[in-house]
C-alpha cells in the first residue's frame, strides 16, 4: 500500500496497515462503486451528498469499473498528525492519499507528477481503485485566498488529485508533475461545468 501527500498546489511513503479513518476496510474492493464520505472538520459546512455525487461523476468519467474509496474531510491538527506520522513531513498539507489497491511505489518530497504503475490500472475500463483520500479544508480555505479561487474549488481539486494518485499518477519529477497538473486542471474544469461548486 502506498500513501501520497500532495501539495496540490504533493507524495508517498509506505504504510504497513490499512490506515485510518474507519472509512477503508481491509477487504478488497467490491464489484461496484462504494464511496464513503466523512466530515471531521468544522471550518466550513459541506454538502456531503453533493461531494459524493461529484466523486461518483469523476470516477465514471475516468471509466472506473470498481471502487472502494473513503473521502475524509479534516482540519489542520488531524492533517498535521497524518503528514508527520506517515510522510515524516512537518506541519499540515492539503491532501494525502492512501492507496490500498495494487500498490503504487512510495514517492516523497515533490509536488505533482505522473508515473505509470506496473499494472493495467491506467487502461480505460480496467481500473479498480481502493483507498482513502484525506482533504484538509483549512488548507483549501488558505489556498483559495492565495490563488484567487473558491475553497470549494480547492476541495474538489484535492479530491481529483487524490483520485489521480489512485490511478497511479505520481508527482515525483517535474515532467510528471506537469502531466498530472494538466489532467487535474482538465478534470476540475469538467466538474466545474457540470456541478454548482458554490453549493458544496
């Protein structure tokens, strides 16, 4: 299992056991889409039903056949604990992805990128995803101010970034980061056209 920290405005160590939020399980993915969403932050009120609908649409657009994914919205203290415990990085970050699937080699210390895995998970119609994506809403609020976007758009950017990591995208080199960023931006634009992010 791999774990990735992103500075999606991102990376990955090995974690021995399936972590964490009570969202994931230690069983392999089921034969259908299973998306669990948990809100453990109080920074912003979030429409969890809309978030789940967006996640489902993203997976459908990416031609994911099977998925068992936990999405956990957290605040800075919990994200800091995760970042320091599993990635050995000081402080908080915006998104961390735990991959419980076929295994993605750990990467560390970089921003964004894409490295194809040693399996067929990047071929359309053959992906099976199993993992957890932790999104720090506090960081989304800060990044939104910094980049002149909305915090809702940042939350969805982090979700997209995490899903791309589950698809074996990596961000450990400059070229890979650019490819991942292009895909992230493209998917975010599609979602923004389809869903009213201001209602998130």
